[in-house]
C-alpha cells in the first residue's frame, strides 16, 4: 500500500522546480502524493531562506505542519530548500519537531531520506551543492498550461546584500540540448506557456559556451510545437544584448515582456550594492528596449533602506521610478542578511524607515500602473484563460503582459463556456488598479 506524502514549497519558481523533481522521484518510488496534509505520513517543507520575511514564513510553515503529528497521520517532517542549506546545523536542535534536514545537494537522495525518516531516523543530510540535479522528471505544481524551465543554478554575481551565491553556489548552466529536451516533455504534457528562469538568465551558458547564450537557447525553444508563449524572468540589465531584443521583437512566441531587476537608481547605492552599471546606463537601456520593442512590458524590483541610503538617494530612486514608469514593479525593504557584506556596513537604516520608503514607492507605482492600464482601454488583448470566478460571474486569465503570481489579471465576460488553458481575444473596457476588465471577442485555438 502506498504511503502518502505531502509537500509545501515556498519561495521562488527556481525552488519550485526543485520541489517538482523531488515529487517525481517519490512518486516513482510508489509514494502517493497528497494535498491533504492531515492524511500525509510524511510532509516535506521546501523552504526559502533568501530574506528575513522568507525565513519567518518557512519556520511558521514548519511549526504549523508539525501539528499534524498530533492531529493527523504525520510520522516524519522533512525540511529541504534554502533554509535547510543555510541553517542546516541549527534546524534540528532549534526546531525539535523536524525529523530530517536536507541540504540542496542531498535532494538527489530524497527517497532514501524519506524511508529512513519513516523508520525513525533523525538526521542532517548534507552534500555538495553541485550535486543538485538540474534535469529529471517533474510533477508540475503549476497549472497544467504553465511551467517553469530552470536553465541554470546558482549565481556568480556578488551583490553585497545577497546570500544566494553562498546558499546555491556558483552559476552553472544546463546545456541547450537538455533545456530543449525538458521543454519538449513539458509541451507534450500540455504546457502552453514556458517561463525561463535562473538566478541570472542573461548569464545563461557563459560557463559552458564561453559567452552568455540566452539568445541561442531561445532560438531553439521557439521551434517547439505546442508552446504558445515563452517568457523570460530575471534578466540582468548589463547583459541584455541588441540580439536578444531583436529576437524578442521578431518572434511571436517570445512575449514582449522583460523582467529586469535594477534594485536602485542612485549611483552611490548601486556601487555599495556591488551592482554593475550606472543609473544613466539603466535608463538608456530602458529607452533602447522600448524603441526596439514598442509594445514591451517592463518589470523591475527595487530595494529601499539599503545601508547608508540618504533621503537624497531615496529621492533619486523615487524620481527615477516616476520618470521611467515601469509597467510592473516590486519594491522591498532591505533585509539585513547575516554573512553578506552589506550586513556589516555602517549606517544601517531604521527598519520602519526602510518599510516606509518601500510603501512610498509602491504607492507611486500604483498610480503609474493605473495610468498604464487606462491606456489599454479600447485595445484587444490575447488572454490565456485560467478559470471562472463564480462569485463575480466572469472568467479570468492573463495577458502576455502578466507573469503568473506576481502580476495582474484580466477579468472578462463570455456567454460561451471556455476551456482553461485556451487563448481568447478580449476587448478591454475598464480597469481596477492592477487588473483589467473586458469582454471576449474571439475564441482562439
């Protein structure tokens, strides 16, 4: 009889792909995957440990799940992912409810680890980060029509605030042929939207081919039948080439969407962050992108309250945001991460001021987003159907301008029943903050 196992995966899409590989290994070993945590004999919490709020969320989830040892069938609680890598020596002693801690390189042994935990073994399983598998079967935890394609692991950028290189190791890419093979398998499962991810996708292939090769990879991915949209996240500004922009502009499958984390706009702060390039260079790049791809959607992420960020530095950032007008933007209060150079910097900013500055930026961005959405009224957008909201009695989905989970939705009326995962054309006639409202004009293939 199959033993039931549950998974809670936190954090970024890259971590989610790791979880999907572990689930496939466990299913192949005759475990039954369940979403009913109270019925699971084993629960794996695949954690994020990137910033303080992620650590708190991970620990809260671990404690919450551990309650099933009393109220459910839980016999073994296993912690994997970035928190397990970063705090492997503390978790077992400080959270006694945990039975096994599994560092990133030990994911490959997950079946043996689960069996040993069920037999009562309480253990830390640690292995070299480089042993984390970059290929293998997956059980998708995304909707069937969307999947992430992780094309590299780790990071060689040494941003002074970031612990990822220490947690995940140096940057290593998956060969183009392996990426294409996995993408084909995803297409065969019904995936229509492929989202290319890595810690720095624009560095893809530099370790294998001697130069960044994202453009070459995308040229192969667009040949795959069944894939309708290809979206790329985490593109660093200094490696966005004219060749990449020209490819996106010319290829229908490559959605005109670029996620470019710039983090700040004050040259003084960018230098302290150990970021490459200046504010002027970033702005010139944005202008070039908009010139080459007129219908592009630009997303960025920012950090406020970095050590020694003055009121003047913040004003430079706020003015930049209001001048450049990103389509999508996330702003986060700086998180002081132990082991990073920035944590040792003088003039750490008061946490409340960090948060206040972040909220100010997001308030400005709300106004910008509403303005940009209002400009879409009267236009017809291609929309990927994601479901039907019975409460407000309309369908919803995403346009090419919206990445899953982080961007807005398109809500629309249709007299016909629509298939989830299909594409339709929607006439936009209203906006509500980050979301668009409209009515269907055409059902596509």
